[in-house]
C-alpha cells in the first residue's frame, strides 16, 4: 500500500464523517477534530474505519500521534513498512 493509497482512504473516511469538509485543504498539522468539528465518538469511528481498510490497529496510547492528517499518514505508513 502506498502513501497515496493511505491518503485516499483517510480522505474518503473524513468525507463520510464530515461531508462538507475538503480534506486536502486541512493543514497537515491541524487537529482533525478541531478542523472538521467532529466529536471523540466520530474520531473513534474514523480509526475503526481506517483499521478495517488497512488492518492497522491504533491503540488508545497512540491517539495523540494520529490527531492530525500528517501524523495519521506518517503513523499508518510506518506501520505498513
């Protein structure tokens, strides 16, 4: 799986949670929940959807590492390598 594929998965899932958002316009270091105005439950739904599509489990201890788009993509790609 490539970085581009991971990004496509992430952006597709973000659009499901916040249809009005434009994920490429969210700054890579901006907090996803703040940028898209989603609650913690929606964020957990995002992590579950990512896990279902990539097979990568994100433990609660790592939630801070995946709180931004850049952090999420780096985290996911590192676990695929």
